[in-house]
C-alpha cells in the first residue's frame, strides 16, 4: 500500500526534473545552446536513451546510454541549468558510474561538456572529483573511443579531461581554457576576451579542438559521424558494409602531375568520396583524414605539397603521431600519402624539430596496425624515413616519377653533380638539367623498387584498387612484440 501511495509522488518528482527550470532553460536558449537532455536526444536514436540516477538531479549532469544511428554509446551531459553544471562529488559519482559501465561493456563514451567549473563550497572534494574523472578517462584510453564535445565553458582541470579524450569537438558556443581571460589579462598585461583565448577558432588553430562546429546540432552531427566510423572498442574492428567498388579506377589520375590537392586525392580514393578531416586548421602541411576503403575505416596521413612543399613541422609531426597512436590502439589501418621535401628548416629550434620527428617515427614504428605508404611526389629525408620506409610500413607503393632522396634535390645535385656546373655557359639552365637528371636517373622510385625499398610502382588511376586489395590482404596481420609494460614516446 505504501508503494502505491509513493508512486504518484515519484512520477511527479521525475516529471518536474525532466521539465527543468523554465527561467534557466530560457537563459540557456538565449546563449544559443540546447539543454543537456535536448543534446542527448539529438545525439541518440529516438526512444533508445536510458537514463541513470534521474532522481539525483542536483548533481548537474545527465547520464545514461543509448544508440547513435544504431551504434551503442554511453553518454554524460553536463547540465548548465542545474547549479551551472558545477562539478561536485555527486556529479563525479554519476559520471564515473557511466564511464565504468562503458569500460565493462566495451562501448564508446561521449561527453557533452558545459560547466561553470568546480563547486567551490566543496573545496578539495571538488578538485578530487575532477581528478577522479580524468584518471578514469586515462584508464579508458585505448579501450573504448572517447569523444568530448565542448558546448559551453570547459575550464581548468575540465579542459584536461576533454584533451585526454580521443576526439574533441568544439561548438562556437564552447570555450576551452585553463586560465580565464581575467587571469590571462592580469599576467600578460593585455586585455583579452574569452573568444581570444578559448573560442573555437583559437583552439582549432592551436590543435586543442580537432573539429569545430557552428552550434550544438552540428557538433553533435560530427560526433555521430565519428561514431559511425569507429570500432566500439579495442577488440572490435572498424569494418562496415562496403558501399563502393574496390576495383573502381580513378581515370582522371594519369600521371604524378595530376595531383593538385591531397585532400581531393584522398577523397578520390575513399569510398563514395567521403572523408572527415581532423585538425583542418592546425599544422596544415600535414593533412589527417578518416575515411573508408572497401567499408574499412582508415586514417590518411598526408603531406600537402602546396603548403611549404609539404615540409614536416613540429606540430604536423605531433598531429600525425597522436592520430597514428589512436589508430594503433583500435587496429585502424594507416595510409600515408607522401609528398614532402623533408623537415622544415626554420621556424623552430633544431632540437625541437628532432624531437617532433622522433615522435612521428616512434608512432609509426610502434604501431602494429596495417600501414601502407603511397609516394605520390617527393619523399625526402625524414619524410621518407618516418612515413614511407619499409622499416615502418608493411607495403610501399609509388607513382611513376616519384622521387626518393636523402636530401632535397638542389642540395643532392650540388653534392653529386656539382662539377658539371663548373664553367657552364648558362648555370641556371645547367642546374635545372642536372636536377632533372638526378630525379629521373638516381632518385627515381623505379630504382628504389629495383632494390626492394618500394613494393611496386603503380599507375595513378589504379591507386584505389591497389590500396583496397592491400588492406584486405593485411587484415589478418599479426605481430609479436618484445614483452614490456610499454614504450616511452618522445614528447
């Protein structure tokens, strides 16, 4: 009888919680943001969300699980309309519960972040709550994919939690920062705004946000796109129903001179021309894209020759290394498209360049995922060693006319053929002739293929079919590693 008397009260209380505070919801809408539950509803398929701890409403976070386009996910959404989404001990308990469930069931976890910060009246308990969430995110790293959406304030330790995630997506209404504008202004002596230091454009420029979006809806759409391309956990494979022919040729690619845009090239290779670029505003000479070939998700790590001749930069190396490491954890193949004259000569101390090159070389060397290189132009120095050598790649293909050299062509020509320049009637024309001779007779990929450093020189039009077959053959790749706790990536 007591249960029957309490039931209407429970339902009334749940309805009240789900309805929320109209005034605070209005403020959320005025800021151009969805509420926590609206965000979850936009992310998950209709009728699939199962909420945890509904009655624990003052924790300022909504948690549960559901399906995003049929893919199972766990989710937590900070609720700015409840205590400004402040992180407290209760808040952390709800988040940790859903993270633990994600670990136990092997499902991705998506965090929708929108919080004013720690609940100050809890003091050290609030700080410990942040640390506990960060530690759990680190524990889940490499086990299940983690996606963080920055849809409002995300400051201090919360920004660390976001960056531990595998993917960060920031909407124009989100702010990612360690110190707020008042602190930065006081220390720097220059007045700055939140947009200056923490807005989506700024964080994308410096590599803190992998993807940006105009609003909540578009950020959530990006997250759903990612989930559709990723395995559910590290024991699964990112293999989906094929939607394009593996044998499809690319007739518009007739020679090495037909490549104008490496992003367009990757799109021509990918299933249905569909690619998702990560870090598009960051370290632009290194292009990183997720795509599918024959239904199998791959990462393209490619040099953009139109940006400083595709030179490897400090940030470009780190950008690629991070994503290659993620792909290794989840057995996603990596395809490098190499067209670079090597490391950037200026712009950073030589030691910093060496450390960045070491990070890229380490990531490629340590990865046991299938790795295929396509030399579609120049592969010079570190670009060859870290992205296209047989030491780090399972298969290496090249287009006719590709160049492989220890140093840039002008330097190699001077060192090897400099004597022929002496006394030339037209030194400029003679140098051009000798450079062409070096690339066609000495550094040509055909010579590398003849010595086993390139597996085949292929027709550009057949690139997709060659790569699709290679991926299929490497799908059963197994490696035996030396017993160790883990290696130490140079950072």
